[in-house]
C-alpha cells in the first residue's frame, strides 16, 4: 500500500468515531473548536508528507510542545536535565499537585506539567528564551516560517493558569526553580499556545524518526538521546493512560489537550493527528483510534 492509501483507509476506519470525546473547556478558545475536526499527516524520514482531512489547519499543540522543549534541553548531548526531573510514568493526572508534594519537588517526568515547568526553567538558563528557540526549531524543521504562538490562546491560558501557578510555586518552595515563577509560567504558557498544522507537526518531529538527525542531516540529538526521548514518550507521553496507549498503538507518542497527538515510527515516519474530542485521560479520542487503526493496518509499531 502507498502512504496516501494507508491514510485514506485509516480515515475511513475512524470516520464513525469522529466527534467522540469531550473538547477541553478550561478556556473559551479551546472550548470553541469544532469537535468534528479531524486531520492526519504522515511525514517520511526523507521529508515527503501526506495527509487527509484537516491536516493543513493549525491546531493548538498544547502539551505536544513538551517534546520539543525536552529535545532542545537534550540537544548537544546535554543530559543535565535528568538531575532535575525523573523519567517514570506518573500514574496521576498531568496537573496533579499531590504527586509533586510526595516526590518532594522532583517531577516524575518531563511531560507532566511540573516536569515541563522544570524543563522550561532549565531552558531559560541554557538559551535565555525557550519559546524563541523552540519556534526556531519548529520553523526550520517544518519548513514553515509562519509557525507561531497564538497570542489569544496564550492570553487566555495565562488568565486561567491557577493550577500551573500552584505547581510552579510548589516547585519553587523546594528550590527546584532557578528563575522567577512568573517568568517560567509565561514561557510555559506561550509554548503550549503554539499553533501549527498536522502537516508541519509531522515534518518538524522527523528528527525523532531519524535517530536524532535534522532535516538537513545535521545532528540535533545523539542517537542515545533520540532513543531516550522516544522511550520517554512511549512510557509517559499520553498522561496516565500511557499503558493503554502502548497496548493499543505501540508507538512513542505525545498528546495535548488541543486534541493533537504526535507519534513516531522509528526509522520510517512520523504521524500527527488532530481530533479535538478528548477521552477521560485527556487524549484525543478519534486521534488515538486513528493511530490504533494505523498500526493495525500496517504492522508498523515498535513491537
Ligand atoms: O498546562 C495546561 O494546562 C495546558 N496549557 C496544557 C495541558 C496539556 O496539554 C496536557 N499536559 N500535559
């Protein structure tokens, strides 16, 4: 089967499920998104890209941005971030305060909100401006200089960030942040509010399928760090249902509450899917079903 035929077949398989789940409603900008949107894109390791449905419409990437923040933190063979954050699945909701209290300010992994806040703090030290550096990476790898923060989304997120502020203050109380809480929160909020299409998202993440190599062949991550980032996505990338996700899909993946999921088939391709309705864990309902159908149809899982 050709790639386009595969995507068309996946689309047909999941079409009865499009619209399933509940759209995130903690801010009006996300609540207003049409639940029947569905896009799926596939980018091969050599840069060809295919898509179906709303694959060229920008979505709010939300926590999918945590993959790119971690990639920048690990670039240049830098592993210091692992002294500040763990890499175990949390088994708790992504914004749980209790888990961070029990773990005495060392977040379980870089993909729960507390962990991502620590990664942002780390990137402030390494780069001075994490949002600028992540946007540069996305624009270059995606081949789209217009990828940017959705400022309305960022403003709305900032006005409703009480729980993330609580997490950041709890981290600060343990001495786990080196920059002011508000500076870290502003960067975190902007990164979550980046808008880009499935097409650009799939292309941008190609380095994860190319063992750390960027589109131009230069190295972003060492082979080991690319493997480790994929492993962390597999075990921690889909909130507290990462086990179920691995069971059904069998690929490294990272989801966001905007309904996007990024998935990696190492040495072959990357996939980005968007369907705004979420399941109880916060993963895209039809998005997960599409990735499930994809690996069932092709046999391309890591297992
Ligand atoms: O931090 C938040 O609440 C959102 N801006 C992003 C959350 C999300 O996508 C899930 N996080 N792991």
